[in-house]
C-alpha cells in the first residue's frame, strides 16, 4: 500500500496576510494540494476553521475530498489539523489530542490500519513554537514520543520552525531579528550557527528526516532546498522502522503565492516495511 503524506503551513488559514488583512489564498492552496492527491494531509495555522459552524473545515473537506479529525485545542488560536482520504486510509483506529494544551499551537495524533501484519501507523501534525529553542525542544520531545503510543510506525510532519539536524546553513540575511535570536547562536569566535537542537530531539527518538535520507541515497541536493524564506523548516519525520520505505519526496511550491511556506510531500510503501523486530508500546 502506497500512502502519500503531505504537510503544509497555511499562513493564517489562507484567508489573511501577515497583518491580518483579508487575502483569499485558499483556492491557490486547493490547486497545490489537489495536484498531489495526498492520503494524509497535516496542516498548520488553520485559524478560524472551527468558527461559524466549522464552515471552513467543511469547505476543505468538500474541496479536497478528505475527512478531517477534530481540531485540537490551541493556546495560540492557530491550530493544526489532520486530514485523511477514507478511500485509501479507511477510518482511524485511534485519535488523541489529550496533551495538545501542553504546546503553543496544539497537536493531535491519528492512527490507521495500514496492513494486517503491521501495527497501526500514527500521524501527527506539528507546528513548534518559534519563540524559544528550549520550548520547541520540549514540544518536539512530547510529540515525537506521543506518536509512538500505538507502536513503532510513526510520522510527524509540519513546520518545525528550526533548522534541520544537518545540511546547508540558513539564509541569515533573510531572518527577522526575532528569528535570528531564537534560531541561531554566535560562537566564541563570532561565527553564527543554526540551532539544531530541535531536529536532534527527533533524531534522538529514532526519527529520520525523509528529505535528508533520500538526499543521502540519491545525491539530489534539491531535496534540501529551503521551504521558507530562510531555511528548510517544513519537514517530514518518519520513525526508523519505516525509514527504508520512503520515496518521491516533493517540495510543493506551485502556485507560488499560496502560502509563505512551501509544502512537503513523500510516499511511504507499507509493503516494504520490515516486519522483523517491531516493538510494542508499554
């Protein structure tokens, strides 16, 4: 079974610009997402999707042909949401948003049966705090661990807001002062470096950066291109148990004005996941 996973930061729910002025980019995002037909879609910054009888959430379900899980609590009012295509994924086995309030933007996990001889595969939409590397590390610790609640097949994807664990340096000149302060540090010799602790939190929990893994395998450096103005902060992390099952990583950048972030997508083939050594949660 091939599952296409996509993640996209909506930029203020695709209805406003950075100053809050009306700006309807939703049709552009629909074009971007319909083109790749994801089976799992992990969205962030879905501000207002629960308002007016969940009107925008219902619009998204109709126009994308996907179902949405309940929107989790968000302390920032800028939540994430998990959407899925029932024709390929079926209905979820588990859904959990109990710990959402322990993060700035909120998160949830949804688990699906992907093969009769595999444990459930769990997906989490991530949008980590941009304000402090220490806060973002704590959120990454929580979400990465929570995604293992139903076994070793876990995918966490979205806006990590901090640099990958390795790869090209960010464009420091493109960073606003607040992002420069949060996302970088200056060493004793006066050289600036990206803060990679957030990405390392995922690596320490046996997650693999899918774009990085495929770049190592293929030598295609285009996989490491920035997804935002200054860095590759939008990423798909997969658990080590699924790392060899991924292919076709894409950066979603068309139409160009759909969001201030490019989306990311990749395919996981459950038939190629090793059945050996899969642990159970306890």
